[in-house]
C-alpha cells in the first residue's frame, strides 16, 4: 500500500501541474485585451462647387487594393464609368464592380455624405457627373486612406475629368446638346455623339468643381462593465474568466500541498 501511494504521487503531481498550467494559460488568454481594430470607418463628404452652376449626379465609390478599378488618367473608360459620366447612372458600376452608390449633390454648395469602412492598404475610387456636361465627371482614383496603419484625414479640391466617350457641346446646353435628361427615358442613353478618347482633364471646366473631405470616425470611449453581484465586487467579464482564474488558483494550491506532503514523507 505504501509503495502504491509512493508511485501514485509523482503521477498526481504531473497531472495537477499540467492542469494548473492549462488553466493559467486559458485565463491569461481570456484576460488579454482584444487585438487592435483592423478597420476604420470614414465619413466622406462631397461638396458641389461646379462652375457654371449645375448639379452633380449620383455616382459610385469602390474600395480596392490597386488603382484603376473604376477609372484612370489616360485610360479608356469602362461601361461603368461611361454610364456615370454620360447620364449620371451608377447602376453599371454597382453591378459590374461591386461599387456602392453615392447620392447626388443637387446644386452648388450642396453636399452628399457617405461612410466607408476600410483597412490599411485599401484605396478609394469614385466618380460622379456634373450633369451640365456631355461626359464629364469628378472623382478620385486609388486614393490611399492610410499612412501605413494610421488613418488619414484628407481635404482636397477635385477638378473635372473628361471620360472621352462623347463629343462635348456647350456646358448646360441640355438634352439638345447631348446632355442627360432622365425624363427622356431610353432616349437619354447614348444620346450624344460617341467618341473613343483617353480619359483626360476636362477642357471646358476651370479650377475645382467639387471638394472632398474624408475623416476617420472617432470610436466612443469604452464604458467599464458594472460590478456583478455575488463576486465580491469584481467586474464581470461575461465569459467565465473569473471561474478560470479560480480553477487555476485551486490547481496551484493542490500542487503546492501535494509537493509539501511528498517532501514531508521523504524526510521520515
């Protein structure tokens, strides 16, 4: 009997030690704060500054990790950009590129605001049409939202671009000049004289036609959890962390008692 107990004690100690180690590890992981957030939500505000005065149509924005997804200086306009720049219709960009629609900024001084949630490395592209043009648009191509992992606050003027898909008539010449008029229904599509030119700065506009403001939203401060009743005023984590700590302490106590008992017997 004495020999059996003597053989059993090392195994018990190993088991208790392992239990204590596992319990402490799990408790430490449970108490470790969550990893830093990997995404940031930004508020984006587009202000209509078009001269001569005209509305800015609904548009589309898209996030990507490379530039040129929606448009690129010197590139050829995709059908998605053509529909925005000629008739102010973002549906092709939404369907083909997974873009998100931007509301119109109806008159000079009007704004439209939207939110985007991005991670470091994400780039913003968007386009919206000054509707008094044949195929003009304002926008950005592959704008970086982060410096490394730090979210940027951005304020910039936007010039007008020419999509190169339609001949230009006088600004604000209306449907007669090949410019969009949604009341014309299907006749509004492909109404002007088609061209195939590279995207370039629009020659009929001068200076900024819109302004863009991008700001990261500040998260509200964390609110400490209320003290839970029945646990001596300890803050409840809601995840059993306190129980894990108690298990770990109990296991360590068993190990300590067992080791002292073994040491005492070995001295007899």
